[in-house]
């Protein structure tokens, strides 16, 4: 199993034809550097595909996921100063399933019947 201590989400869309080397260049451009045991998530412009790049301390791993129907819930770039976002493991698990990961805390409480 690959250890991932932190998950980072890049808000800017990425061309999904990019391989591990080009994604790594994107990580360095967006995040400043690729840290060991960190995962970096990218999506295409339509948010129908995502790629995860993980630096395991020795090299990089690249995984891809595609939704055949619908879109991943992906934040939109608000301004040029939008900083990369971190995700919890629960948020990541919801995101890759296409669920509304940004509302996990709201969904854990039932307020009406």
C-alpha cells in the first residue's frame, strides 16, 4: 500500500492526456514542489476525469478515474490567488465516488424528518 499523508487538490483544470512527467511538472508549478507521501489531484475542464499523482519517496505513481455519467464535484477557480486545497481522507473517498465531498459535515447530521 502506498502511504499518503496529505492530499492536495489543484483547482486549475489539467489536460488528461498528461502522463506522470507532465503531471509532476504541474505539481511543481502549482504547489512549488512534490513532497514525499503527498497525493496531488487534478481534473479535466469538464470534471469528468481525475488523475492522482503520488510521490512515494522514491518515484511517482499515477492513477486515473473517469465517470461515465455526471461529473466530479470540483471547485471552480475563484481568482488568480486561489490557493491549492487540502482534502481529508473522507473527502477524498467521497470525491472519487462523485459525491458532494464539500458537504460531508452537513450530511452527517439530520436536522429534519
